[in-house]
């Protein structure tokens, strides 16, 4: 399970993309510009390939406010996506003591 502490702070995301992985899923968070301001775009896709090597039809995206609250919502969304990609009802249904591997 991805936790908020696993993702870079807003100030980092203002300048750089953040990428990571969590047991079968890769993800990317980045600031994107829209007509009405900046948003946090979060993309998830199945392993094993990097973002540029993965076909667009395998990627899923969502947008959130570019803020601390948006990052937290993006993390929650990623955990739900991981559950869908791995065929489980909810990524949070891990056994107690089961360590997240990335």
C-alpha cells in the first residue's frame, strides 16, 4: 500500500515528476497546467514497463487539486487502482504484517 510519506512534497512536485511502483503497478505524479490553474495529474499502469514504453491504453489517469489534500487524494486513488489492476477488491485488504514491496 502506498502511503503519503512515500510521495514527495508539493514543493518537489512543482518542479519535477515523481514516479514509483507498488507490487505490480507503476505510477507517476506531476503538475500539469489547465486553463484554470495547476492540477496534480496521477497516472497508473501495470508493470513491467516504464511510462514511455507502456501503451496509452494501459494507463489510467486522474486529476486532483495541486495541494497537500490533492496529493493525499491521489495516493488513495492509486491504492484503489492497484487493487483493480491486481484483481483484488481493495488494495487495503492485505494481511496484517504484510510488508509493502515496491
